[in-house]
C-alpha cells in the first residue's frame, strides 16, 4: 500500500519493559470523551465489544523536522510504520473480533487529520492533547521538544475494561500482526 516505510530496526534503540504499563490490564476505562479525526467525540469506556487502541508518540509531517535526538529515544521512531501496519491489517483485525480500531496520541485532531489523509487510514485517530486519558490511566509518557508524548503501547479493551496490553512495542511495524494474532487466539473469550 501507499506510504509504507521500511526502517532498519537494528539501528534504532530498542525500548525496555520498565513496568510502566503493568497496572493497566484489568482496569476499567474512565469516562473521558476524546475528539477524533472524523469529527466525532468518543468515550472509549462506553464502546461495546473489543476495541483496539494503539498509542504512538508523535507523527511528523513529511515537510517537518524531527525533534532533536528523536531517533536516539528508545521507542520513539516508527509512528508511520506502525500506523501503516494497522491500516494494512484493519479489515483482518475487525474480522478477528475488534469492533473498533483507533490510534491515540497527544497531538491535536487537526494535526492528526493530515496523517489520516496522507496515510489513508481507514480508522480515526484519537486526540488526548489535554492528557486527560493519559493522566487518568497513568499511561507511560516521555518528554521531547517540550511535548509530553505517549510511549508506544497498544491496549485491547473489552466492553470498557482493558483486557490486554502490548508494551513495549518494538518494532512498531510488527504491532498490528501481534494484535491480530492475539485476537485470533482469543476470539471466543
């Protein structure tokens, strides 16, 4: 498909599991409404069925620079390959039982819309620009270029409760395949 990027992951620092997401499995999502790139407001805690939410740090625009030192931050690089992998697997993920699929970042919806259009994502991105969901769940973050950004993780939520967390996610372009495999193995759960 379009805009698939190939990265030599052996040259990128691999994130380590620092335990920052250990508390998430089994938590109920808080009632927080987030804006989407499709113009809707979504309360993830109210969605029925399985929802896949992949969190990514920051998606740069093609003509924009990366924050200084970006590729040296473990787990920072790879937002576009991760999104493209979810784009390419979206119909299979839905067929494996996910009712909803979202990307999540702390960027605002207007900024995210460019990526949805450019990458032709068949699902909306959620904006947590005010860090309400991030803070309520104590999602793992880091700071780069003065921005508080999410560490890359993926949550599978079932009827408002976090059922499975993938963290750390590396390499990012394999995340969608890992999620699809888990969904296929737990279709009847």
